[in-house]
């Protein structure tokens, strides 16, 4: 009886080893699932968009207040005040430090136009990221199409909400500037334009992309409120889209804060007039933050790509080496 039982046991062990060897064949599927779980990063398009956006912001900061359009507006103001004066037609283009109120007003106008375009692209990128993270089932595809239709139909409502939240934030930032020592009565309009510029750089894009936070009790409002808290209170973005929203906003805040340092020095230079240094500091910080977000996301994408390539190029037999040794021992027995 002992002779007959040993072949059966060896057959059972052989079947078990065969079944164990057939299990790791699902590992390539897990690798493909891991590749799909990576955040969507349009490298080429993101590079072009960031380059154009930062370049146009630099043009807005340095050249827009000195263009012929700005001089035309100044000439119109002078002609309305003195219709018989023709000296305004032959006047040279204004400088950036000649009228800080006009300069910051043109900065706000140019920044508002550029932020509409930038926020629209970031909003579309966020929708594409959500679509790719849900998978490829037929039911999920129909849900994605319905969500995209509702998303596109709510553009005007989102734009109106973002403008309203930006206006409220502009008054808040102006009050904060007044509390930190800005002129109260003599330069109140300049201070408000500074608050509007900071609000356009920090509030408009996340409000248009994520939605305005509210204190409602539904799930969507709760998720939106927690997302705002995580991004702007904890400063913990988890995806390239969130970095593109958070890093420029943080850079604008830090740039505006650091721009107030040279304004308080007693150099009596024309570029120290309020609020030129803080306005240009906010724009410079936004540009640096946007480029930093692109750099960090690009490095993370390259690191993920290198990790995936190493996993795909690894030998398939290395994953089964422990089981192969066990099967050799069984055969030897």
C-alpha cells in the first residue's frame, strides 16, 4: 500500500506546482493597470501652454502699460480734459513708473484675459485626468460622456462663480494689505487693484477648475471644500493638475509679500511707488511657481516612465524563482 500511495502524492504535488506556476501569468495585467493608474500628463502640450502663458504674462508686465494702446487711452483722457491741447498726440509713450494706477490697471486687464484662457485649459486637463482614471468599461464610458456634457454645459456658470469669488477675494486681499500698512485714503484705488491682481492670480483658476467652496452638506460640496483645504491649507497637491493650480498661487503670494520689502526702503526711487513692487512681485512669483510646477511634474513623469520601463524589461523568470526551486526539489525527491 505504501508503494501505491507515493505516486499519488507526487501527482498531487505536481498538480499543485502546476497550478502555482499558472498563477503569476496575471502579472502583466497588473502592470498595465499600474500604467493606467499613473496621472495623465500631456508633456508636449503642457510645455507649449506654460511657455506661451508665462511669456504673455511677462509681456503684460513689461510692455502692455507702455504700448500704443495705453498711450492712446492716456491721450483720450487728456483730450477730454483739454480738447484744445494737441501736445498729447506727440507725447512719448508712458513709462511704467509714471502712473502706478494706470500701470496696475493694465496689469489687471491683461492678467484677466490670460487667466481666462489658462483656467479653461487647466479645467479641460482636469476633466481628461478624471476620464482616464475611471477605466474603460462601456457603462463608465457613457458616464464619462454624460459628465463631459454636463461639464461643458456648466462653463458659463463656473465662469460666473469664479468671477464672483475673485471679486470677493479682491476686497479681502485689499483689506489685508490695509492691515499690513498700505495707505488707507490716499492710495485706496491702487490698493484695491493690487488685491484684484492677486485674486486673479490665485483664486480665479482654482475656482474655475475645482469649483467654489461652500458649506453645503451634499457630497460634491464636501469633496470640493476638502480639496480646497488640502491644496491651500495643507499645500499637498497629488497630481500635475493640482500642482499647476497650487504652485503658481503660492508663488504669487510669496512674490507679493517679498515685493513689499523694497517699497519700504528710503531710496526715493520712482519704481518704489505704491503698489508697483508688490504687483510685479506677484506676477514674477506666479511665473516662477508655474515653471516650478511644470519642472516637478515633468521630473515625476520621467521617473515613473523610467520605473515602468525597468519593470517591463525585467526577466520574467525572476518572479518565479522561488517556485522554480521548489519544483526542482520535488522532482529530485
